[in-house]
C-alpha cells in the first residue's frame, strides 16, 4: 500500500487530484479498511476544498467499523473534523449524542 500512498501524494502535488483519488481507491478496494488510506482520502478532499466529501469519508469509516476500538478512533477523527475544520459545533454534538445512544442500545441488547 505504501507505493499507492506515495503515488497519490505525488499526483496531488502535481494537482492531479483525480489520479490521486484513483490510486487511493484502487488500494482501498484491494485492502479495505486501512486507516492510512482512509485518512489520506479524507485529507485530499479537505485540501481540495471538498469539506463535505472529506467528512463523508470519515463518517462512513465510523459506520463501517465493527470493533469498538476502531469505531471510537473514527468517531474522534470525525468529531475533530467537524469541530476544527468544518467549525460546526452543533453537528459534532449531534453526532456524539447519537453515538452514545447507539452504544447504550448495543449494550442493552447484549444484556
């Protein structure tokens, strides 16, 4: 995967964002769920000014996480994205509330 990350970074520096996205999508299809790839994809969108798509990538990572540790990791990344980059406090609060409710629902279902 490192060669694809380097290739994507090279293409992004050359302002060929579509090629950079394709390189990351290629490795993501072959090895889904790699943290570095997802973070790089969100970063490319953020740096290109596509804040909504960057957020969507991180939110999808939260939703696709099955283990509690990785779900928490992605939730923190997404909330930080909303707070510090998008500057949307209400969206961050809403997301956190929903995540807490889901956690209690899953816990109640187990008991």
